[in-house]
C-alpha cells in the first residue's frame, strides 16, 4: 500500500511540474518574448552563478582539508615512512596551489568574458612560444617528481640488510599468522601440499631450518630500531597486508612469495603518548576485499625494546617443541600395535594345523 501511495505521489509531482512548465510557456507567449533567445542579463546571471559555484567549491575544499586533513595519514612509525611522507607533502605543495590557481582563473575568465553582443573574439590560431611554455614547464615538474618518487621507491624496495629479522606473514580468510625465524634467522621451507590440521602453514618438517621457527597468532611483536623483512603468503585468495603507521602495504598472492622490509622507529608506548590514547596499538589490516569478514581481518602489532622483544620471543615454543614432539609417541604406539598384531598372527598360524 505504501509503495502504491509513493508511486501516486511521484506521478502527481510529474504532472504538476509539466503544468508549471506549460504555464511558463504561455506567459512567455503573452509577453511576446522568445524563450530561445539568450539575453545579456541571462549571460551575466550565469556568469555570476558560475563564480559563486567556484567559490563555494573552493571553500568546501579548504574546509575538507581543515576538518579531515589530519585523518589522511597517521603518524609515521618507520624510517622509510618519513621519506614517503616527504614525497606526499611535496606533491601536495605542487598540485595544491595549481588547483586553486586554475579554478580562480577559470572563474575570472568565465565572468570577464561572458557573451556580450558588442564584444568580438580575437582570432588566435597558433603560438609556438605559448605551447612550448605550457608543455615544457609541466614536463619538467612532473619528471622531477617522478624521478624523486622512483628514487624513494627503489630505496624502500631495495634488498634487506643482512641482519634483518625474518618473519613470515601468512594470510587466509579471515586471519593472520606469523612465523618467526629461529636462532639461525632463516625461515624453513613451506608448501601448500604440506598443509594439514596440525600444520596449517605447510611448514616442511624435513627442512633443518624449520625446527627452531616459531608460530605466533594474535599479536605481532617487533623490536624498535631493527630491520625486519616480511615474507608474505596467502592460502586462499588475494589479500593485502597493510600497516598504515609503517607506510607498508604488500599484496599476499596465493602461490607466490612477496616481501617488504622496514625499520620501526617508534615503540607502541611512545605512540600511545603521541596520540594521547593509552589503549593504542599498531594494526596489521587486510586492504583487499577478501570476503564477508574482511573488515575483521586484523592483528595487533606491538613495537618494543630489543630486550622486551627477545624476552617475548624466548617464551614462545619452536615448531620442534610444539609439533614434532608428538611424533615419537605415535611411532611407538604404532610399533607396539604392529608387534601385537604380528604375535597374534604367529599364534593363529601355529594353532591352525591343530584345527584341521
């Protein structure tokens, strides 16, 4: 019933609008005016409205920067983050003034040169000098910006230092799992064919480098001031590891390894003081829409001193301690069962002739 009433209201509104337009046409005919003719007053009105529209638009832009600018990027907490923020600031300082200048000139020329019968346009077909200016200047500016950006990108994505801590970040719908390299600082091999209920990361138990690795869920701990290299994997779909405070984002692609290295520079405790939020934690987020619970795919990141990090990591069990320990028990039980079965079989064979 409500839908029917809404439809009736819409139909009546269209009819009323059509009647209003018709009344306007009739009144114009009675006055003897030509509705297709654009007067100087109409042109001036349109030019004035255009200026008002541009001013309103620029005012909204200024308000947006003032109100929501601080939300653009959080405080940088990595060494390379300062370089990326510098590139972002330089880009804004270039395009910001040009944005306002172009709109101001657009409003100015739109009002100054609106159509008047007494005005005649100047015939201006070509100017090599003008074309050289508007081609050369933007080319120099943009090329300089791109070269500077590439230099930062090459530095950020360069090979990690030899003393980097190796951490695997394993993504699946809808959580993160971290695997820390052990005392050898080498992650053991892994493969999707090795994934089981007891080995969700598919770590190769035959690889000597796997035994001292440590698997961690819930929280990711990092030492401040130490280089860390992340190896990203995905079990199911495309995910994207995103740590906004560290200016880090890298796709996690099924079937391949991607990586990113960085140096945390601000501990969680220090960032809590900077933000004034005693409950603040860095976050590892998924920045690709990976399914229904994508919004909840996150992990706390704790940056702490090297001493606190070492103590926290030492408290975690290695893969050898948490997974492989159970293997000998299973083998012994299997051996005992097999021995009992063998004895039983021998007894049956011994008694068999008597039964005949």
